[in-house]
């Protein structure tokens, strides 16, 4: 059953209302999005911690990579370009980092505060090929933009 993004958005907005702490927001979002759809096998954040370096943040699912440079992988590409990465087949993505051998497709979205500062990326992996749609990307980006608008 597809995600009811209207309900998911309302739930997340209600849970995070008034919260400005980035890690708290990330933890809540990772949990709620992960539970929203069986396609989402790994759901979490990589935080910008230094120039051109992402480190793992709150997530749901199996272990993730601890450090990802902007120069590598799907998450790095999202952080480097600031653009959504919708990857139907991770094996066909140059420089893909296999944190989990079972991952077949991936959706990574930039996470910015209202000032436009990149806080990190939101990464969703699926064990199914071509699991994500443009609608998933647009709806999730909208939720991220609302939730992190007031983040520190």
C-alpha cells in the first residue's frame, strides 16, 4: 500500500512542532518514515560534520556506513550537488557504497535549514529494485523542508 503522505506529513509535523534540535528532529523523522512503508529497509540521516564529510546520524534498520565523503556514493552525490538522488539500481550508480549488500535502490534527499545551510542528507534504501518514485522524492522533500526550517 503506498504511503499516505498527507497523513505522514501531518503526524510528523505534530510530533516535531516547536522542536529545533537537529538530532531530535532526525531521530523522529527516521522512525516515522521507516514505519510508513515496507519498501523502506533502511531509513536515516548522514550529518555534515566537517567540510565534505558526512557521518551517520539517527537511523532505523541495519548498520549504516559511519563516514561518507562528499566524493563517494549516492549520499555523497546528494551532499555535493544539493540535488535529490533517485537511484533505481544502485549497482549502476558509479561509486556506490554498499553499506548493506541487500540494497537494490536508493533515494537520498538534501536536508537544509531555512538559511539554506546543508545539515545533512536523508537516505532511504530498499531491497527492491526501482522502489522509489518521483512522488516519493517530492513528498519527502516537502516534509524535510517543513521540519528542518527552524532547525539549529
